[in-house]
């Protein structure tokens, strides 16, 4: 949501399109010097692609920057070179976001909840660099005439939503005096004027009372029907979710017909309860709350506050009569807020020590699956085969032979035979939507190193 009235620039929900960098290709090179024409393979690995990372930064106030520029891409890794010169890694892209940013998949699944300065989350990981022929050399393949290609980086579309991180949320109708109250309680300098929908962004202020320091959020004005999308309220209700305490700020000096502190309170309560349907385990209706009868510097307002105070106290609510303009009653209010915040913090379970959990890979786990998808046609899926395909230069016979050897060692040849594949079977490796097609020829002995001259493979002669 982007606010545009009165020149406000605030965005608390954006769709971000990100692409990590691709890994650089490995290098196939043979060391040469005078009197040593074949000094051994010296092709180095390619550099990794850059990551795209979100990091909580206190200097980031909104998501406006990503509303304006929603596409972000990290740098690609550089290819490896001869003489064992590894390719440079691609530049990472670090995106600062406000404290309280929630990262979601397009289908609404929560991927990360970023709270706390410096909290990081990698939303797109760069592709690995391809191995050079020096790293691929072995006792049987002493001078490989190929290298592996770099892997593509991740691409993703994510939704960023901002939920203010505050201990106390001030709720109430537009022009109830919430912005003025924030300014009076803290050093915040919100924009204030005497007309509806003055506040188009949630203001945050830091308040100290005794030994307790806490944050207060001035949530933009709610109106009747806000939980159903009317007005601006629905867009800002999410900013209340993290608060432990709610403070109803009620305007005792309003001149609007049909408005009074009690009816205003009941309307806002109904909207908060209606919003509970989307919150789940910690509804707003269960949060402790207090009532703040504001603008008692106006004589008629003070009179009205004294009249309605008993009604709220009958409901078990603590009531404070204040004037943000005259700074009256603010000390008592701030200490009451501090007490409620301290009680909530004391009720939280002690944080458990952070433990690094290492889960070894299951022995005998399935690396790939084979499925019949037609007459003598089979689809092979699995992370390893798909990754190996991406690394293979299909213009190089020796690289294709190396891929065949890897698949054979993985057990693909045997699995095809057990699945009933006959010579000439069509084999697809990848997914139903994207795959590479091979003709299976069991006469070609896989799993053995049988290259010819560099860059060729004798097993492929007659099968091209």
C-alpha cells in the first residue's frame, strides 16, 4: 500500500522480483611451457553467483524503494581461467528492510519474519561456479578436455509486508489525537493537522517511564468497516499485530454528529474483533487495553470525559484523562503503559539457548525417481540428475560422456533396465515441463572412463 495524499511516501506491502547471479563456467586448460607441451590440467573453477539478501536496517522506514524498483538482480560469477586462476564471485545484493518485515511466497506462505537489527534472510541464492578441468582430473582421466558449466542462480517473486514492531498500539478514529499523543510522549515528530486521515503512515515513538523503555505506534485512523476493506484501516491493521498492549485514544472534543467516546470505542472494538479472523493464535481481542480520554484541555471535553469515565471503569478498563496539547495526565499514562509492557515481557518464556542442529543425510535415500510416461518413454527426476544436466556442455563429447558416467554411478542405467526400458528408449531428465531428451543405448558401456582425444569420447562414435 502506497500513501500519496499530503505528499506522504510510505509503502508497507510490495511484490519483489529477485534473481541471484549465475555461477561462472569452469575452465578447460592445459599448462604449457617450453619443452613441456602437456604440463597437466590447470583450468580453474568459476566464481559463484551473487546472493540476494534481505537485512533489517533501522534506517529503513518503509518499503517505498522496492515499490519504485521491484526488480533486483545480483552479479554473475566470472569464468575460471588457466594457470589455476579462479573466477571472481558475483556481487551480492543486500536489500535493507524495516524491522518487522514479513516475507511471503505469492501463495501466502510465510518464508521469514524479520525482527531485530541485522537479521538476514537469503531470498535468492547464487548459482555455484562450474569446476575447472584441474578439479576434474583423476587417475583415469588425467587431462580432462572439458569443464563444468556454472549453475543458474535462484529466481523468485516474494511479497514483503511491514508490521510495525511496537509494544503499545494507539488505536482510534481519525483526528482522535494519536499523533499528538505520540509527539507529547516521545521525541517523535509526526505530521499533525486537524482533519480526517491526517496520518497516512504508522508513526513510532520511544517512551521511557521509570526503568522501562518501550515503543508506541500511532496506528492510522480506523473507521467503521475497516476490517472489510473500507477506508485505509485494513491496510494498517497489520501494524497492531505485534503490539502487546492496545490504548484506545478517544476524542472527547469531537463536533461530529453521532460521535461520542463510548460509541467510538465500540466501533473500534468491533473492527478489531472482526480482524481477529485472519490472525489465528494471538487475536487482538485478547490483548490488554486501556482507555485514553483525550483533549480535556477543552472545557466541554473535560466535562464529557468525567461523565463517560464510570462507564468504561464498569467494563474493567483503566481510564486516563489526558491532554496531549497541554501535556496533562501524560506522566500517569506513560507509567501505566510501562507497567503493562513490563508485565507482558515478564510473562514471556525464557529464551532457549541457540543450538546448531546437524541432521546427517539419510543413508540409502532416494537420489532420483524413474516414471514411465509413454510407450518405451521414461522420465527421470531428482535433484542430482537435474543439477548435473545444468553443469554439462553438450557441445563437448567428453563432457557428455562424463555425464553418462555420473548417471551410471548413481544407478540410473540399472534402474532403467529394471523399469523395463528397451534399447532405443526415450529418456527425459528434468521435469514434465522442462527436460532434456536422450536415446538410451545399453550397448554403450557407461561408468567407465573411455575418452579419445581431448574433448571426445570413443563410446559415442557411431551413436551421433
